[in-house]
C-alpha cells in the first residue's frame, strides 16, 4: 500500500511539474507577444473574411499552389491581421476523419480536399458495388442449389456434374467479390484517416509560409476578452516565437 501511494505521489508531482513548465513557456514575457483580434460592439467576433478580395479567397483554397499570390495580396497586412487570417483558414483533422468513416469521402470534401474526397468517393462506390454484386452472386447460387440437387436426384446423378461445377463457380465468384469489397471498404477507412492528417499539415504549413509566419510563430493560444461595460468582445492572442 505504501509503495502504491509513493508511486502515485511521484506521478502527481510529475504531472504538476509538466503543467508548470507549459504555463511558464506560454506566459513567459520574453517569448510571447499579445495581439488583440478586432471585435465588434454587438458581442460577436468579426469574421476576418469580410472585405477580403475574391482573388485572395480563391488563392487561399490552395496555398501550396498560390503562395506567391497570397504573399503579394497580404503584403500590407499587419501581424495581427495575418495571424487572424491564419486562424480563420487553418485546417483541422478530427471532424474530417470522423466523417470519412461514414464514407464516400465526405470528411475530405468538408475539409476542402477535393482530391482526397474524390478518391474516397470512388473507393467506396467500388467497395460497396463489389459487395452488392458479390452478395447477388451468392444469393443466386444459394437459390439454385436446392433445385440443382432435386434435378440431380431425379436424374440419378451424384451431384458432381456440369451444373454443380457452374454453381460452385458462381458461389466462389460471389464470395470473392464480397471479400474484395470488404478489403476496399477497410482500405478506404484507413485512407480516410491518414489523408486528412497529411492534408492538414500540407495546407497549414503552406498557408503559414505564404503569410510569412513560418519560422516566426510556433504556437498560438487565445484568451477571450469580455467587457460588457463598454460592449467590447474579442480574443487576446498569445503568439509564441
């Protein structure tokens, strides 16, 4: 009992030490710069997309291709505006992975990944189609089986004739197609889990580079600002360099 208590005490101290270290890294005055995101008097944060030119909005869909365009169009932006823009458009992966498990590349489409969504949709159509056709072959074989047995019995056969061989071929085809569909289904779920992670990393890194924030910002943390007296609401952004 004493040994267990000692182990728990050591683990508790280690956890508190970790939290203390993270807190000191986050709020150390030599490493963080507070930046206030603009707010509105109505009580809701103003969307950073308001007033942006269509050319920039289109370029933000593929920052790894349109990096130069984004850099030129945001050249006059302040650091606050760039970090707000990054926070508005950066991609997350959790929701996309969950929706991809529902199938048909839905998660990747919602993440803005047309290629990943298209591949997920194609794989699921092939997988479900293969399982459906395989099930059809198998059902047909099962339905024919008793009639074939009756015919062989009437004809005095032993059940090893040409009809039995064709039936066996139908059943094997059905099982094979169904198994192939299951493999495609499982493979697409694995793909749907990995793809949003790689797309998130690719998009966010490209956007950060296009905005000139790579190598500058390592971490962003947000603290809400609520001042009902003056009707001011917004976010305080801590940028870790």
